[in-house]
């Protein structure tokens, strides 16, 4: 086994900040464009940035058709199923609180499936951390009283999005191999563009309210949320236990609520801060690597 690079130690913190801020930023973006139009623009812009880089660097391509297909499947589950349905759910009237609660169930699904699908045992300490993380996230969301008036269609879309990100995590852990980040991103965002561009033309009017705010949203979604955050997520999945990486998602709703305060004017009450602290404790428990066992004496 190779030693993980030093920068990987900081990856969870950077990923959490980028991924969590993406929720309120995307909500701002949906004020200017419809869901598939916003995603199509996002994916096409990512490809415009990555293609010249790929021509200069000439990164190695997947070694086989199966390896190419594995990268494409993960890209479809994340870029089309997860992001697409979350955006549609917001547009359909689902509140940020309901979407966050449903999506943060992902660590539980991963922990339940990991032993059978990827051969990864989940210890009691990890289960305790998962439970505390879920409780903390629920407290944060419930404290903001955003669960009323949900649409059935929006909640169904969010539930399917949950299975999309869970399936991507498990599939990447079981079948994914290390690819050059430019190669992996090109394939995955290419899949996203191939799916969302036709849907935007067929289902939406393609109207975009161009403004400085929307330009800032697109810069963040393309560079921070798309290229950097997703690359860190896939690197962490390949380098660490899948259940510990998934536990990071418990901190996404609390941090998203924190970012939404200055960006959207959504304040977090005192009870919400207590829930954030509880979620942080849970993530610390679930993410901490077990101490190495001493070698047996002869």
C-alpha cells in the first residue's frame, strides 16, 4: 500500500466548506435559471476549462472500456441523478431543510450496505458517530422550522437523489481505480453535459437572468463545487474507509445553514448551534481511524 499524500489530511475540511456552501449558492443560482439550464451551463463551462488543460497535459485515459464505464457511471449518479434531482426538488417547492435531512441519511445507507457490497466492517464506534451525526443534523434543521408545506414530488426527487449519491459512493469504492483527475472529471462532466443539455432544450425555455450575482454563482459552482470539491471527494473515497468518508455528509446541512445566514439571510437559532456541535462530535467519532493493534508476541 502506498502512503497517502500529505494534502489528503486537509481534504475533508476543504471538501466540507466547498460542498456545504454549494447549497445556498445553487439556491441563488436557481433564482436566475431553471434547474437543467443551470446544470447544463455548469457542466459545459467545466468542460471548456478542462479540455485545454487535457490537451496540454495529455493525461492517461482509462486502461479499458470497463474502466471508462465505471468512471462514467459514477459521473451519471452524481452529476445527473444527485445534483439534477436536488435542483428539481428545490424548484418544485421542497424546502432546504427537508432536502438536507433526506440527503444526510446517506451515511446510514452506506454503513448498512458497506459490509456486503465493499467488504468493509462498520464498528460500534462508527455506528455511534453516525447516530450522533444524524441527531445533530436533525436538530439543526428542525430548529429552523423549515419542514412545513413540502411537495410530494419534491420529496420523491430528493429521495431518489439520496440513492444516487449513495450508489456513487459505493460504486466508486468497489469498482473505482485511481485515474488522473483531469481524465476523471472530463468523463464525468461530459456525461453530465450529454444528459442535461438535451433536457434543458426539451423541458425548459433556456432563459437566464444574467447578472454579476449569477456570474459569481457560476464561478463558484464550476471551479469550487465541481472541479475541486468532487476531485477531493473521489480521492477521499479511494484512500479511506467509505463509511468514514460518508460521515462527513452529516456536517453538510449544519454548515450549509451557516453559509445561508449571510448569503440568504437565514439565521440559525441557538438550538441549531447545539445541533451543529453534536453533529461535529459524531463526525469526529465516525471519521477517526482505529488505533493500530500491537503485534502479537512470539
